C-alpha cells in the first residue's frame, strides 16, 4: 500500500461548494494529513478559490469536470448520462485505482448509485450499506444501513452486521463489538417478517458478537456498538436523532438565555455545554462510508462546512491505513468460498 492516501474531493457537490469544500481540503493539508487530494470540478472555479490559500501545492491536484449532478435529477440516470460530472469523474478515478477514496456532499442518491454502479461491490457483497456513527452516552455506535437499501433481505442484513463489526473494530477500536438488530421489543419472537427471519442468522453467525434486539430508545444509551436495520428504518432513526439533538441543544440555549440568573449559571457550565455540543456535531466523525465497495465512497452532509470535509479526509486516511476494505472483502469472500 502507498503511504499517502489518495482522496478525491467532489468540489462542486453540496450547498456550500466550492468555497467550504475547498477550504476543508486545504485545512487537512495544512494540518499534516498524509494525503494527496484530487479536487474534481470546474478547473477555473477551483483554481480561483485555491488562490485564496497558502498550502503545499504539490499535495492538491485539480481534475477538470464540466458537469454537475443536482439533487433534483434521477440518480441512476444522472450517473449514467453525466460522465463528465465532478462526482462521476471522481468515482471513475477510484474505480481505476487512481484514488483510494472519494468524498462528496452532493446528491445522496447519485453517490449511492454511483458507488455501486461505477466503483462496484467487492466479490460476494450483495448490497452496500451506508453507515454513519451516532453519538451515545458510551461513545459512538454504527448505524447500518441508513439509506442505501430499502428492500434489504435477511442475508443482506447479515452481511451488514459483519461489515459493521469490522468497521468498529478497526476504525473505532472497539474490541468484540456488540451487534444488535433494531426491533420493537427484546423478545426474539417480536418484529416484522424481515427482523424475524434475520434474527436467527445473526444469532448463529460466529463472526459477530450478537446481543439480540435493540429498541430505538436504547440506542442513545449505547446498548450496542453496531445497530443493524434496513435503510428505511435506519434513515428514520438518523433523521430523528439529528432533529432531536438540534432541538434539545436549542432548548438548553433558550433556557440559559431566559433570565439573568440562568445566564450566570450558563457561564459557569459553558465549557461543559460546549463539550456536549461537540459530541453531537457531525463534523467530528467525518461522513458515512458506503461499505463493501472496491474503493471507499464517503457521503457527507449536503450542508457540510470545512470542518466536516477535513474530518472526512482524515477518516479516509484511517480507513486505508487500517485496511478496512481488504478486511471486509476477505470476510465476505470467505463466506462465498464456503
């Protein structure tokens, strides 16, 4: 493996592209990231933005791409028709081995479709799940899947559990991570048809530490390290999590600012509150990787600023240095060979 991780950053994807996307890339370079960054998009626009910064110019390359994919386009059609878009150009670089990873804040549908259509799944991987980290009272838990496969079958969820375990062991360094399936109760006989069919597969799997079902209310308590579900359920959990965190932090701020007495109290606990706020800030953990592909594809929020871009770049480096792709491919490949 090359010591330097080669990361494509889609400079035109996201609400604040290209300004904040490029700023995040430059900050990663200036903070010592062992990375070669490839910015894809309109060359003149990117170079004009880069001119604002001081950085090691040998570590950032610009690859011209004349088209953009918007959130209003049909994802599969856009990926197939816009070959010269900043996203597809970057995906092809990962496919061809010219880059190790790609980060994009663009259309979620296009990123998910492009990851599987262009980069392609590793041998034996039936579906590629999107897996973000959720803050909990005990650290972080991996939610898998949160948006890529709304029609998943039991054998897909089993693979999600294996991939999620590998991720948590190697990226979050959780020894023997606890795996649970999202359910409406603790009892084994509860759940819809998908959960009931998946449960025994997870229970019998020797590659994971399956601890049973998990109810949604137990997720914030860190009751499991890997939370398995199909994408519809996972996306609802993720969006509720984000919305509730934003609401609670807003209510805490409003309460503190409501009177002179509470403002004094707020000053006394300001540092603790800032720490709590940072726990729920997506920028700290980068983006959500699309696992099980031949290369790394990372989706970051559409409204990402420089901090999340920078964090995602370091996430890609960590992913490569720990050989997560190779370990997933080996595990699933072993399953196919049996």
